[in-house]
C-alpha cells in the first residue's frame, strides 16, 4: 500500500512552489511545484505548460544524483507528479549564483559579451528579500545583517563549487551547457547546511551545446517564444521522456 500524505497547513507560497506541513510527519514538508512563472520580481506573470510536473521530476532526479555524489540535500522522495517530500530546513536567506559563461545580469556588471566562457566560475551572493528585489551582496553585508556566519559563507561557496563541478558534466552529457544557475541552502535541526529549493530550467540557464539555443526560463523572461517546448526538451534530454 503506498503511504498516504495528508496536508495540514500551507506554510509558504512563493512564485513557483508551495510548502505544506504533513500529518504524522514531523520534520518533513511537502513541496508542490506550480505551473506559474514570474520574472523581474513578479512584474511579468504567466504559466508554462506542465512546468510543475517537469520541475518536480527534474529536481527529484538531479537531487538524487547529487546525494549519490555526497551533496547533502533536502530531497526525500517524489510522492506525486508535481509533489515531493523534503526535509524541513531553516532557509539561509542568500541566493547563491554560479556562472560559467557570461549571460544575464553579469552583462550589466562587466564588459563580457554574452557567451564568453569565464576562465573560472564566478560565485555571487544575493540577499533573498522580495521587498528589496534580491540585491547582490558581499560577504560583509551578509555578516553585518547576521544572516550567515563566516563559516556558513565558506560552506555555501564550497558546496556551490562542488555542485557546479558535478552538474557541468551532467548537463554536458545531455548536450546542454550549464551557463549559470541559482542555489538555495538551509540548515537542518542539527545546524548542518544542506542544499534546498530546486534545480530546474527556472533556476539554470541551459543552452544547446551545438547551437547555443536557450532552453530555459530566459525564453519566458524575454519573450523568445517556444517556452513550453524548451521545458519539454530539457525533460526529454534528462529524463528520456
Ligand atoms: P541573473 O543573470 O539574472 O542574475 O541570473 C543568474 C541565474 O540565476 C540564472 O540562471 C537564473 C537564476 N535566477 C533565479 O533562479 N531566480 C531569480 O530570481 C533570478 C534573478 C535568477
Ligand atoms: N523568479 C523571479 C521573479 O519572479 C525572477 C526570475 O527568475 O527571473 O522575480
């Protein structure tokens, strides 16, 4: 008999996901992925066909892979097409962005042209706060706001670099270039930092290896067309369906 999970209370609703507590499962949460898509701090709103299902399946697959490679993360198991069980973490309010190829907001901070291969990955921190529009911050900002310790920041950087070194070849094998991506972390009940959130075409820039065609949320952000098809293509290349 498959185990039954009864939602008790919605404790969070973000732009792409909802979190619920569960009856009889303390320490675990149900993470539901939505088809809703937003960009530019929700100034642009829309829906992407089957995104909830695709992003749930992709996150389940990628987090399972990362766990096998020693990256502790919040994924427990997928329980429905767009729902997964996760460990409850205390989220560190820092978004960690890793860049391998120049694109997106890096083009406004540097003179790199889009597509320039960086000689070394760039790691950036953003303060996760919608009212401020998630501004980029330095280590000293994070320390001053007491949102992380020096040790936490070191761990975030090390984990982000390790995840990047695992995911670059992971995507490459599937004919995708991992241009850049965003990670979120949290602490478990013992204070240990783990990877949380999701890894999907919403949170990664993925380009076709041969043509550099964008196969990610940039198609939605910048009205490039073929949004649903891009998500379906990434699903096919990674999950084979
Ligand atoms: P950026 O170039 O706009 O700073 O984005 C860097 C990466 O982070 C890109 O892969 C998309 C991802 N990202 C998110 O996941 N959420 C966000 O809110 C933003 C702005 C970017
Ligand atoms: N998810 C973000 C928002 O709506 C931005 C993005 O992914 O571009 O603000």
